[in-house]
């Protein structure tokens, strides 16, 4: 045994070995028959690593096979090289590509590098700026979670702690005997009631589904006028996001906050749409009428009013608003279809019978004017 | 052609390693923070023009600068808060950058991450800065108080020993929608994510993601906390819906595999919280859109509310270079404008088009 072979041959393809694949698997026939996506992904990784040689056609074939089985597999995302401005040419979004606005509005003020904004508060006003107090010093200790089992242990610990916590928080839960007058003397009814309220509040908070304590206005006394517009815009964006997520009460708060900074017909229009979603039709109507008194040509407001009246079974009014909307915007399919429905039904049926029809059609067209801007 | 396109506006080669980049609010300028080969640090200022990116100024500092934020400064002042390799937290006036206007040796080791809230009209309440360090501590600072942090979140082993802390890689503010409410999320090298409630000073929630947590970000800092995105070392990112907490299952989670490498960063579009970008280890940049489910809450077996997670849709992906993209920042003033730094000693200005159509 004079041969001095190393104990193990160094592997030519560590990846192939790690995945426990054979070279025989990397074959058109085998890949073509394979239906196991996980296996195909492994094969593709080996092929792409080029540790067993570079076969562009086989890589493509494997990708095609995976695409057939699972077209959305993440391994198929190919990061194309980024485009430069020249590549985009005219197909690009000119508005997004145009930076002159940004540069003009913010950078041309001749200063060393940062343009000055106007001072935030003038003279006497400065004293009234709200200063939030500095937090009191505090420390918190926490154990690192090492792994899954630790996490479960921590969870279990929490679970077992919870009931004891409750009793811990309310040591007076023990019934006081009716004859024990000294204890009753010490018993503070108000304090106990307060505790119950607090507990109730805590429970509510735990169930977090809304924003508790979100103010309906934004503090702007200390802000410069040029800062107000971005603030109003940001509150509006938050409102739109909440609306899209289906949190209508939150959206309402944010639209109110935006309006507390700056009046805007667009935001009022959006708020009206939220009111419609919350079935607060009176508020919605008053918002929409306000918009029309300022801008009688607002198609969106007209359509929304029409929808509300259709929903509330007042077809005459609804028809009136849809008519003016379609006059202003003849291409509006929503107005045309609603008008068709309303006028078709109105003469032949009494209002009561027509009821369900209005409701159904209103629901159908609902999403079409839901677009919030 | 209706989906957003990512376009490289300008590519600049740097003579140092960049660790972080941030837009200077309400300006067309951005800062790049990094470390020079000779062991010093630098704060570099660039200016974007319509067709070009101009280098404005380089400020050299004694230690490499790891991270920075404008989150706790007013829109008038725009002071930059930074954390460096030596554990020092400094606040700079970029007009007079020779000496910091605030300096504190906050940590024993490198400050990995920094975040600010209460400034720039984002977040109610006092301006505060949070730093996370390799020494395992997360410290909360008020720029109006020097020397001492206002709060310290320290790791502790079972026997009360605080010396063996995990490496804190990322910190993020959130839930700052009233002057009292505020949360800090911290991510550690062992995959821990902890959510500290600063109102009650308790750990509100914690989880282990099995892989080191590279970056955490709330979709917005100044709303009742809605979503938290955590990116990890091994290809995955997790989206937590923070609106509904269930006693048994915690928050609803969506885990996605992407990039085929470490995901270094995740940044939400300031103009739309449901659009975000993730940066990968092979120089790729992905743009995602989160879609909510029809109903975000349902009842579990015990009639307790349980969150329902939506889905994340890959809107666009491009490759910016061969090396990891380690930092990314959206311009707060111009929708779609962004800056990214890579380990190939470069900084890129990227424009994403058609964002208002998704």
C-alpha cells in the first residue's frame, strides 16, 4: 500500500455534492421529466454556478421547465442591467425624469450648499413654540432569544404569567366580608372604578385596530408658511393610504388633519368618499355641496352625489346629478350607465319597487368613482 | 410599458468605502458617509442637477462614519446626526462642519445604526435619536441633553449578566403618532427582532427570524404602527402587520424570498407607504408593492382577533452593479428620485418612473 492517496478526493463541484445530486441528473431527459420544482431549482443553481461546466442552453431549458411548473418562482427573476437616461428615450415618464423643478426650487439659492428656508417663527411667536419635555431616564433589560425553542419557552412563560399578572394587579380582588367594616372604610370606590376603567382601556389598546388618541388636527403654530403645504400633502397621503388599506376611520382623521393645515377641495372630496364608505351620508352630502358651491364643474363630486341619492332611493335627484356629470364629461361611462339604469326604471316602476335596482346599480358602479386623488 | 422603470441618472466613483447615504431634506443635495483607506472617515456632499451629479464638498473626520440621519432635526436647521466606528454619536451643522454641535461617546464599539424622529415635521413629540451598537446596547438620545442617554435598552442573560450582548445591527423608530406614543424596533445578529415601547418602557413584542437582521423599517414613522419590514442575511425579508396582535400567534407575517443573497436594506417610498425597495448582495435593486387583503382582521378559534397578511408583488428589478448595494435613500422631496451606495466604492442616483401609477 505504498500509494499515498488523500483520504478524500477534493470535490470538483461542492454545490453538486451539497445538494446530493449526480452528474446524471444534469441531463435534458431527466430535467424534462422532473416535476419537482425544488429539485429543478437545485439543478439550476448547480448549472448557473458553472462548477460542472457552462451549458447556456441547458440552463435555459431548466429555466423553461421551472417556468412551466411555477411561472412565478423567485429564481426566475432576472435582474436586467439598469437603464441609463439615453436608453429610455421618449418612452420614459418625462415628469419623473425632469429634475429641473427640484433643482430650481431648492438648490439655486446661491448659498454654499444648503438653501435657506424662511425662519420658522417670527419674533414673539417663538416663545409660544411647543417644547416637548425631555424624557426621564429609563433603562430596559431584555434577554436575547437564542432559537426557536427559547422563543416558545418565552411565549409559554408569558402565557403562564398572564393570569397571575391579573391577580397581581388587583390584590383587592378578594371579597371583603360585609361585616368587615374596617376594610370597607379603607375601600376607595373611586380608585377602584378608575382601575376598572384603566383595565378596560388597556384591553381596548391591546386589540389595536384603530389609532387611539390620534389628534384630529396638526399643531402648526410654530411652522413656517412654506412648510404647511408639504404637511397638508403628507397628511392627505396618509389618509389615502389608510383608505386603500380599508381603515376608513383612520383615513377620516388624516383628511381632517390635512384640512386643519390647509383647505383643499381635493381633500374634502376624498373625505366625502370616506363618509360614503362609513355610511355617513349627511356629512358626505354637505362636503360635496360645498365643493360644488366652489367648483360647480367637479365631475367627481357630481358623480358621488348621484351615487348617494341613488343609494338613498331618491332617483330624481340622482338623475339630475348624473346628467350634469355626463354633460361635463360625455366620455364618463359611469354617468352614462347610471343614467341609463335610472331612466329606464323610473317611469315604469314605482319608487318602492325600484329600490333594489338603485341599490344594486349603485353598488356596481361604486368602485368606479372610488379613485381617490 | 406601464410598469415603473428604474433609470440610472448618474454613477459616481468614490475613493473610499461608502456606508450610508441620505438626502438633505428640501434640497437637491445628498450626503454620503464612509471611511477612507487611511482609516479616517468622511462626510461627502453631492448635488444633483438636471443632467449631472456634482461633488460639492468633502469633510474628513478622524473615524470612519457608519450611519447618519436627519430624522431629529428641524427643516430649518437640517443637522446631520452620525454614528462612527468609535462608538461616538455626533450632530453636525453641515454649513460649519469643523466641530460637531453635539458629541457623545455613546457606545464602547461601532455604532451600526442610527435613526431619528420628531424632526422634519415627521412624528409627534420630542426630537429623539436612537443608536444601536456592536456592544449590544440600544440607546435613546435627546439632542437637548448631552452626556447621558434618556433611555438604554440592554440585553441581559438569564443570570443577569449584561456583558454578553448580541450585536445590534439595525434600529428604527415608529408609532410616533401622538406626543406620548413611540416605539423602537431593533434587529440583532442572531435574528432577534425586538419592539420596545417607549411609552411604557417595555418590550412590546419579540421574535427570532433565524438569520441576522440586516435592516428594519416601519412603513411610516408617524402613524399608528402599520407594517414593519425586516430584511435578513439569507435571501429573505419579512413583513409584519402590526395592527392586530394575537396572543398566541403574534403579528401576521409575510416572508418572501428575494435577491438570492443578503438583503442589505429596505426603504419605503416616503410618498406611498405600500411601495418599497430592497437592496441585494449581488447589486440588485427590487421594487415591491404590498397589497392588503380584503379584510385585515379575522377571528381565530377563541374569538380573538388575528391579523391577516396581504401579498407583496415584485414590480420591477434591476441590477445596478456586481457588488452589494448597502444603503439606499428615497428623496423626500421628489417622488422616485433615490440614491444608492455600493461596496464597489460608488454612489448612484436612480430615478424610478411611473410610481404614481402603481
